[in-house]
């Protein structure tokens, strides 16, 4: 069950990374959200990610923080699905300005949301010692990196499959 925490932490780490890597101009070009919402999200995202990490490292249950993370990831998942439906496979702007939105990205967002919801429910006991909690951040980082690489690989494979002569 502790692996659920690692997946939820991976989602939090990506929220922090998105604060530095997301492409606001790409999100603006979607034309689906007002500028102030995009700006507020760009500020709130890394703060929420840091709050989740702080709750984990501090050993507090932080159910409200985990619940906010679950809601945030659910909202992002919904946005990706709407974007995919309305605009097609355009760049989503999540972590860069070029990777297109895809059903796989929405699935990953739903996984981050579900894992955070499990944490919010208190279903996963936190390790008592901080030295037992810290290694989970490394595993979460690896999980986040693996998800990003897998999504990038899927994006490349799906775009090259569409270009094959046949």
C-alpha cells in the first residue's frame, strides 16, 4: 500500500516541476480558460506540490492537503480530456510547449488523483521516522520521471505511426 504514497508523491513532484516548466502561453492559446485562471493555476500548482511534500516529510496526515491534490489532479485530468475533445492533439503545455495532449496523459492524471485521494482517506499509514519517509521522495522522483519519459515515448511513437507510408 505504501507504493500508493509514492505515486501520489510523484504527482506532487510534478506539480512543483510544472511551476518551472509549464508553458503558460501554450495554455492561453487553447482559448479555454481566462488568463487570470491560467495565471492563478501557475502560482498555485507548485505551492500545492510543496505543501504535499512538506506534509509527507513532516509526518503529518495532512488529509486536507492530499484532498486538494486529488482535486487538483482531477481538474487537470478533466481539462486534458476537454482539450483533447475540443482542440485535438495540440500541445498541452503541462511540462513543455511541444508535447501534445493525449488520452495517456489523462490516464496518468487520473492515477495521480486516485493515489492522492487514497492518501486523503488515510488508507496508507505514514512511516513513523523521517528517515523512513525520505527515501520515498527518491522513489517518487523516479516514478515521476518514468511517467514523463513513457508519455514522451508514446507521443513520439504515435506521431511516427501516423507518418508511416502504408
